[in-house]
């Protein structure tokens, strides 16, 4: 009787794997990534952990060398996703552990593109938590990994996120230089050959991140940057579909803040309530973190009934007390 490739029961480690097994793991990772974009990390974390266990078992199997190398890249991407999902639900320590494991597998698989993407995501963790110099270090390491031909999308992602970090620091000149670099890389990229971990970065996402950059410049350098941010974010909100619900929520939050900064309070409030409705549909601690400043900006306009109500509703959503009535 033929011996099965996969042992039954608790011992599920395969004795031998082929390229089709790795492709199946890649497809499962892609599906989980799409779930994360659509519903937030809390919706996909358990399934990602299960796939990680299955993937580790595959390392014990025998396989052709090219299959083993592809497996390491697939596992690196799965750990990369695990880090991102953990970050999205607020498990920052776990995120760093998973990203470190992802870098190991990306190195074994000799995938500079994946290394660059992991560095981007590590930088975003630091940016989110205010460690700006550390974020820039990660983005620069990623740019080194993405220096070769064919990695223009990775280089673009890293440059525009470096620009975002410089905007947070209030360095307007460096921000605009990195934005220009990012747009040049994006224009030069082959958009038909983008790895799965970077496919989120479309024209829409470029508009959204550029809008985020100008939002921070409006806060740190000159309020007139809202004139650039508002059309970019409006375009992104209109172009994101339900498959990118979390990204659309982020853009709605920033768009509302820009309108409030411009003292277009009725519009800011209307967009703010759209942002809040979107946030309530997502299992994402990161969205709650990002919407908190919207409540703070609305709080500055308490003489406006709508802004006062928005501040109260945001405070209830994020679990913080509202300001004085």
C-alpha cells in the first residue's frame, strides 16, 4: 500500500512537498491578507496563527531545492502578515517577533523584495507609536534592500513612508524630496509584476499616503497643506472599495481632520461620522488609535453642535471620556 504524503492525526507533517503545496500556502496567505484589509486584523489573527503552524510543519519535509527556497519566501510572507495583523490588533511585541522570523525566512529565500516589505512594515509600527527616528532607520534599510532593478514598487512604498515620517517631524523640505522620489519610483515600476505583499500599493494608495503626508505637514509646518491633502484624500475615499475598508476608514479620518483644520465644520463633521461608522465595522485597534485625534480636533470646536456630538461619539468609540459639556 502506498504511504501517504501527509501523516494523519496530530502528526500532520508532510514527508515530502512539491511546488503545488507551496502554492497552496501562498494562496491561503493571500486570502488572509485580503480578509485583513477588509475586516481588520482581529478577524484574521486566529486563522493566520493556524496557517503558521501548518507552514512550520512543511519545513520538516523533503523537497527539491527550488521548492525549499520558494517555501522560505512563502513562510516569510506568512510571518510578515502575522506581524502586520498582530500590530493591527495592538500586539506589538508579538508583531516584532513575527517580523524577525519573517526576515530570517526572506533571507533564506533570498528575496530582497520581501525584506524591503518587512522593513516597511517595521517602520510603520514605529511611525504609529511615535518612534520616528527608528521608523526612518527601518525605511532606509528597506530602501537598501529595494535598490535593485525590478523593486521600484518597494522603493516607492519606502520613500513615501519616509516622507510621512519626515512630515511628522516637521521637516518640510525632506518630506517633499522623499515624496518626489516615491512618485518617480512608482511611475517607473512594472505594475504587472508586483509581489502579493506589495499589491495594496496602487495609485489609490499612493494618493492616500500622499494625503496623509500633507495632513501632517498641515499640522507641523503650514495649515495650507490642507489644500493638497483634501483632494488627494477625497480621491482615495472614492476609489477604495469594500475590499480595502480599513484603508478607506483611515482616509476618511484624515479627510475629516483636514476639513476641521480648514474650519469647514459641517463638512468635517459629516465626513467624521462616515469615518466613525467605518471604524465601527473593523476589528482593528489601529483604527481606534488613528481615530482618537479626530475626536481631539472635533473637541476644539465644541461651540458647533455637530463637532461636539462627533467628539462625544469618538470618545465613546475609543473608550475615553468626552470633554466638558
